C-alpha cells in the first residue's frame, strides 16, 4: 500500500494476514454500483430468506430475549403470560424482524435482475440505526413472512471512510394469516474497507480495563434492574421529565456475541455455516470469505468477534452488532412500561462502535405526554454512554400506556395502503404455494 490507502499504524497485522487483507480491501464503492442500486428503489420483493427460527415458538421467544440480556417473564416464561392481558407469552418486539419463513412471490424482472447483479460486492455494511412500528404483538405460533424493498439511497461524506452510501430498506412482517405485525426500517452504511482503515479515525481507542470499583458501579445498576411486570404504569401518573431507571449492558464479550447468535440473530443474508454447508456458501458468495491467520477461509462477519480482522476495516478491536443495541433500547423501555403497555414505535441512531470490553450505560427520560387517536401515549428520549463517557447511540420510543379513565391501550391500526399491499403480497404467496403443491 501507499499514499492515502496506507494502513494506519494502529491497524498493522501479521505479514501473512496482511496479504489476505489486501485482497479483501480491493473492493470499491463505484459510481456504477450506486446508479444501478437506484433502480431497486420502491420495488418490494418477497423475502426468500430463512432465519434460525421460522416460527415464533415459545423457545424461540425465550432465546431471543435472553440473547439480548432480557429476563422479563413476559418474554421468557410460557405460564406467566397466561395471567396477563395478552393471555399468552409474547415476544420481544425487535424479534419480529428476525424470524423469517421463505415467502413466495413474483421474481424481480429479468432486466432489473441483470442490471443490478453483484451490487456492492466486497463492500462493508454497518447497521447504523433503524425504526420500528408495531401493530400487533408477536405470539407463540406466529409464522413470519417478510417482503422488503429499498426506500432511499444517499451518498455522503464519512469521517470513518470518506465516501459512504446510506441505504434504508423497509421490511414488512406478516403472519400466517397475512396480517401485518410490524414494519422495520433498517439504515445501513456501506463503506470501503481500505478507506476506513487508512483514515484511522478510531486508532487511539484503547481496550477497556476494569477495577473492582468499576465493577461495583456496573453491578449496582444490574442489582436494581427489573421489569415493572403486572403493576400498571398509568398515563395519568407519568410526567414530562420523569426518568427511566438506569440500565447497564456489558462489558461486551465474545460470550455475549455467542448468546446473541444463539438467540437467533445473524443467519441471513450471508449466513453462518459450517463444514460442507460452509463450503457451499463460500462458493456462492466468495467475497464474503477472507482467510484468517491460519490460512482458513472464514466469514467477513467475524469482525464481531475477531479483532485482527476488525483492524482490516479500521477498527482497533471487534465490536457488537447494531441490532443488539436496538434490542437493548427496547429492553430498557419495556422494563419501564410494564406488561400492559404497547410499545408502538422505536427509533435509534448508532453513532459509535461498542467494542469488546465496553460497557453501555443507558438512560431515558419522558419528553412528551399526549393523546393520539384516542390513545394515551408518551414519548421517551433514550441514550447510551460508554465507560469512556462517549455517547454511542441515542433513540426515542413511543409508548401507549394504561389509563385510569380509558383502560388498556391498543396497538395502532395498520395504515390502509400498507394493509392492502400486504394482502396482495400474501395472496400471491398463497397462490404460488398452491401451484407448487399441485406439481
């Protein structure tokens, strides 16, 4: 390497690894890719992806919540939910976007497929935020189908890697009856691995180290945490300026990453695969695989647990998934709101990395209280600050609360246009399913 593509000194690695890294760093964000990607805007396609869980079984609901560090019995205990307003265990709201059964639908037109083949190959993708809108709770037995499409594409200057592409994809989750459960918009940042490495924006960050006093602070927060549960939080009792009890997450470890994967995250679109299935996956998406220091092909996704590979894209060590912090925001709000509330929307922006060893200290505050469409709702401002006193993420949530005068809150109605579109997508799925069965 030379010139602006030269790696920052903090990201130097073993010479043999460097050879492999250089192959992975060749891929670029091109004007051609950006223009071709715009062709996909506004096109919804049935998702063929199949996640670790296709159906929201009681075990799937429990494992997702526990993988996010949430032990709320509403999510993890089958018998508990029977005595709640829901009459059953329900799921962590964020899980709705990560249970997938392959959905049948019309393929993308051949002309568009040909025009958009191999977009952004070998370019790194970060989940940098998202928004959720919920219309129904996730219940045991729900089989989730998804259709999705790109909503926006913007090109921006990035401190991390010069030019970056910002894409927002809308995923619509429907159940086995074609009912819309929720909408998940995912903000993704695409960057060139070599540019982010050479700029060295995060080169000065040192790994976290903890004293007994540090752990006393963290453990004291954990000790006071807990879900509100069956005790109703009435809208009338909430005031603007009320603060949520603090919450902690971490220190982040590889064990925590394993727990999150075991809960059901990270198996699509690229796939965590082993042995022969891993070999087949490598033949399918070769640029996603980069040899490690032992000369073994492994997924680029390993930067979430392999610090040596993380250095290749300009980070001093491995770091978490953006989706994890979305789950943590939901956990914080859910603990505060109680069993009877409806969390109807969540938005987050992930601004800094959460590295191995980092701890996130979470805070929240009620910033508005209002009536909307006959519902009693509050808006909550959310923040995450790490042990370096750096804000790594922020967000907001809208929660419909029980009322002493109006009773239990409800989830909002699905917008009519979305409901019709979902009905058409699901009808096509059932039609194609019937055709396949007759063959």
